[in-house]
C-alpha cells in the first residue's frame, strides 16, 4: 500500500509465515505535481519482478531483503515523478537507476 511521502507498507504470507514492513520514501527536493507518482511506483515494482522472472527466478519467491530494496526503488521513482510537472516528465529512465537487480 503506497502512502505518498511516507513511502509504503507491505505484507505477505510466505512459507506459512506472515511478513510485513514499511519502506520510507526519499524526500522530494521540491514537489511540483503528484500526478503519476503511484504509476511510477507500480511500474518500477513490476519491472523488478519481471526482470527476476526473465532471469528464471520466481518473482513471488523474492526474499524479504530484496523485496524491501525493490520497494525502496519504487518509492524513489514515485518521488522523482513528483519533482516535475506531469506524469511523464519526472519519470526516471532505466539508466537513472542502473540495474534493477533486487
């Protein structure tokens, strides 16, 4: 669940155990427009999970530490979008993040 400038909370059941946590969002230099922040978050999350699948890994078997790193990247993408006008102008490009190896 995204929480805007407060980051996100996550929860899941894996191997019969419940796991949950929070991931803070980085502070925006200056908030211009929040349009597209949630979309950027979700696109980054899905990119990371898809890359795992392309590498032959089960995207749903991601361990907690890697999931938290991926969610932090997603929160960063959401923050960056807020620093520019419109949903696309602030959207990070792949080279902005380097490899999404979470």
